[in-house]
């Protein structure tokens, strides 16, 4: 077994043992007012949906992120075992980038920039209005899909690797479930908000909502690109 596999297994076992040890002291609310009536006081989010999926039902959202991570990882792992596309060789394919219509190139860059801008906006304000990390990540990934229409996907992947995007993705994927330990340690409740609820209607409100929306959005964005890149890289061989 490889070292990284041992480390991942150790982390999972440690996480499971910690949950089992703390489950007896976990404080489950009984006969309290419905969180739909108490959301501003207990969570601080104006968007009740965000309060539900990033606080009261965060376990569901966490495993949705894990499922998406496994899907992207599975696509990458399976396709990497296949031979590269017969069209992948630069000697066999002429991209003719100079012949790409200037309007398409400019419009693609503009759409990509606007997609990133809009995705950041709805991730940052997801606890104040419609939006959130999942939809924000999809919008950013769609923008990257558009720009890949007039740029070589290998060039885009190289630039992303230089920015350590995939390393940051792994750190984010580790931090989201690991943050549950803070709730277990300080509040005896896994994945409980460890940031203050703040003043409803302000940017820094909603507890962990702002942080988790950004982290989930980033994860979905990178996962979307990973799937796209691997399918394009092996086009013609699957």
C-alpha cells in the first residue's frame, strides 16, 4: 500500500473514531422552535436555503461534495488508464489557432471573465440571496468550458498546474470535513458553525456560510474542469 493511501486511511479511521467517541456527548436539540422560525437568530443567513444546507443539514452537503469529488477522481483515474487519443499528437492535428475568428476569441475571453465574476458574486452573497457554492462553481466551470473552445486544453491545464489549483483542491477537500472537528471539540456537535452568526444582512454573517460557499464553489469549479479535460484529452479513444 502506498504512503498516501495509508495517510488517507489513517485520517478516515481517526475521523470515524472521533465521531464515535463524541456521539454520546453530542447535544441534539429537542422540542425547540423550528429553525425556519429561528433562522436569523440561530444562523444569521437571510437565505434560509443556505442556512439549511450549510448548517442544519451540512452532513448532506458534505457528502454531496464527496460524491462529486469521487466522480471527478473516478473519471480521471479510469481515463488515464486508457491510451491517449490518436488525435492528441501535435503532428497529426492542426489547431489553426491563428485562423480562429477574432470575434470568437474575444467573446470567449469576455464570457470567461464575466462567468468568474458572476460566480464569485453568487458564492460570496449566497447567504444573503439566491446563489451558493454549488451553482457558483458550475458557472465558473462553464466559463472555462467556453474559453477552451478557442484555446488548447493542454495549455489551460498547464496554467492551472502552475497556479497549484489541484493541490489547493485537495487541501479544500480535506479542510471541509476536518472543520467538523472544531464543532466536536468546542460545541460537542459535529460540523456546527464555528464562526459567529453576525448581523443578518451583512456580508460576514451566517456563520460558516461564506467560507463554505467559497470552498465548495472552488471544489466544484476544479472538478468540472477535471472531467472536461480528461474527456477532451481522450477524445476518439472512448
